[in-house]
């Protein structure tokens, strides 16, 4: 499992308000790609996904 990241940091990277990411967050949780280990935090369920997305420029 990946290291938790603040949802606020993700919103900043996407140039959206934190509230603007809630639908995407819910969708990714529903699909089993991320989980929320603590309030305001998310982490990938797939090992190495963060590195893969970084290499892909996403």
C-alpha cells in the first residue's frame, strides 16, 4: 500500500479547490484504486502506482 497523501495537496496539483476533487476521490475509492487511511488523506491500493504515475508524467 502507498504512503498517505493529503487530499489538499492533490487538489493544489490539479489546480482545483479541495471540494472539487470529492467526486473523483469517491470514484477511485469505489473502484478500489485508492483508500482513505485517515481524514483528509488518501493512498493507493496498488503497489508502485505513485511511481508509475510519476514516470508517466501524470
